[in-house]
C-alpha cells in the first residue's frame, strides 16, 4: 500500500510543479519544468529523501532505492500525465 501512496504523491507533486499557474513566471524559461518525466524523477528522489518524516511510506535509505524510486516516480507520473488532463481521460481522436 505504501507504494501506491508514493506513486500518488509523486503524481500530484509532479502535476503541481509541471502545470500549476504559480510557476508560470519561471516555467517558460526552462524546458525541465515542462517535462513530467524529468520533474517526476526528481520528485521521486525528493520524496525518498523525506520518507522518514511521513507515515505514508517508508523505504530503507540506500542509493539503489533512491534511483529506483526516482525512476518509478518518473515513469508513473509520465504515464498518468498522458492518460489524464483537466477534463478527465484523454481520448485520442484520429483516423
């Protein structure tokens, strides 16, 4: 269950950093802030770093966990950003 919480927290934080209006002043200058995969990785690393301070998820501190959780956050944030937008499910229209 803690992995689900980690993924949902990662996705939420990635969404805020990538799309929230509060970051509009700095976001246009840097491609990094437009990329849910890039932001998602560093969000995962950040959440791993603060996992001592939460009861939602707890992981052992080591470099392998740091890297794997960063990758998990990056991948799932990217996939979820591709599936959902402000109007719900993204449905591709095409021929």
